C-alpha cells in the first residue's frame, strides 16, 4: 500500500494541494502526514479549553450540592466525550473532516448546508469572543470600552488569533504544546486556592432551580457543536485508538475539569468569571494570561473550521484565503456591533448541528460498513434519507431543548440516527 493511500477512503493527493500546504481541505489526510498521540491530544485539549465552559459550570454550580454537581459533570462529559470520540474514530479511519463526510450522508449538493451551518456558526463565535476579550481587557485597564483603543485591540487580536490557523496544524500544534500545560497549571493553582478558601466561604444552599436534565443539557451543550468539528484534527491521528483516547482526554477530562472549575469558583467566590475569581485570589496576572491563551487556542480552531467548511462549500483547495476572509468578516461583525445580536442565533444553530454527527456515524457504520467510498465516487446531489433524518433530529433537538424534556442536543442525535437507520433498513 502506498504511503499516500489507505483502503476505504484515501485518494492520491493532488500535487498542487500538497505543495500549497493547505492541510488537505478537499481530500483525506495521507498516512505519511498523520500525527502521534500527544500532538493530537494537546491540540484537542487547547480547543476544549474555552471560557464558555467555565461560564457553563458557573451556571449549574449554585443549583446543586457538591456530590450532585460532580455526578452531573461526570455523566454529561461521558456523553459529550463518547459522541466526539465516535466521530474522531471515523475521522481517523477515513482521514476526512466532518464536511467531507457529509458529502456521503447528505449528497454532493445537500452537504453544502452542513458547510454553511458549521462555517457561519464558527465565524459568528469568533467575532463575539474577540469582542468579549477586548472588553474584559479594557475593563481591567480602566479604559472606556469604546473608542480608539477598542478598535485597535479588536483589529490586533482579530488577526493575531488567526495566524496559527493560517499556517495550519503545525502552528496550532506548537501553540497547544506551550499553552495547554500553562493553562492547566493556572487552573490547578486557582482550584487549589479555592479549596483553601472553601471552609471560610459562605457557601449558599443549593437553589434546586435547575433539574438534572437541564444541567446535563448545559454541560453537553458547552461544546457539542465544536466537538462535531473536532474531526478537523482527529483526521490527523495515526490510529483510530489514538483518536479516541485523545478526543476523550479533551472532551471528557479537560472539559469536565473546566466545568467543575467554573462551578466551584462560583460557589466559593460568588462569580462564574474565573478571571475575577483569580483577582480575588491575588493572581490576576495569571488570570489575564489564562484568558488570552484560553481564547487563542479556541479561536484559531474556530476560524480553521470556518476555512475548512468554506473550502468544501466552494470546492477549492485555497483554505488560506478563507482564513483571511473569515477573519475580515469577523472584524466587520465585531466593529459594527452586530455581534451583540449573534449569541441567540448561534445557540440555535448549535442546537441543529449535533444531529449531523449522529447521521454521519450511522451512515459510516451501517450504509458503508465502516469504509467510506473514495471522494471521487459519483454521488447523488441529495441524499434524501440523510436530509430527512437530519430535519427530524433538528426539530426534536430544538423543541425538546426549549421544553426542558431530556437533553435537547442528545435527543436530536439519537432521533436522527434512529431515523436514518430505519431508512437504511
């Protein structure tokens, strides 16, 4: 077997694409460019280390006693990690991203909806997160959160965060090797200080305002949309086993630690903002470093996902152009102030993303028997079985999530998967 091919999915790589070092946006990653476990694990951990997870922990912390909280976090992250690991295994076996897999599940034209929903969600969050970071920094500096310095910092961080995504896997890999250990050390120090302050803190009684199902939805929802696109990295794994373990390390262990950190700091210090908690602990400088690294290692993954989705939508290997174009679009969204309107819409899109993963998994294992065809195979414009199953799963995810019935995203995954399985059989 050639080093650039693998049974089931991997095609010979176009020489022009390899020369351009675009990270294979339109083809499978050849075995010659696969990465070892620790490289992949640290990169995925950097992706999972995001401030939204801390805030999610802060949202559920006051509602439960400590044993109940730990139970919710463990169960929620087992579900999240299992879902992401399932997709990660398929990505490692096929060498494909989620948007490329979607061609088989939704059709050559139908898959462009997946490109849109994954790409737009990511660029929206990129714009929103940059704005939030700049506002926090200006608040800490005692500078007005509008005007000259706001524009300067937005411009700087907007393009600085996309630099590693522009280069690709190698740059994000090295950033993760430096940033992830530093972030984990800072979180560990803050948690240790919080444990020391726990006995003297006025810990409120659990409010009970949130049920177990709603809390699980929050834990799983923190990163299930991002986890659907973690295949951008797990496709680089040198084995399916390493892809699964690396993904679980990020989306079960690290995500769980961050949810707990946010929840515990909220109980002890009364704030879900870990940076403010670190200020109360006397380690504000460490908090600022954590904030910047935390956002950088997620933002570059975010805009990388946008570039992969964009390249697939327009069937062009020029991923670099979409990194710069996406960053410019995000800059416009941030400076125009429209980012304030994005979170509600983006959360809605996040609800309809997870069923995509459920359909891909059923399609891979049942219809294709664990081996995707070559991307050059003739595909229908629309795979109606996958599309209809997806629509049903999305409706269920949205309605049950709003009604507080079970776990909205998980419901959507399950219903979409079952519906597609019935169509296949």
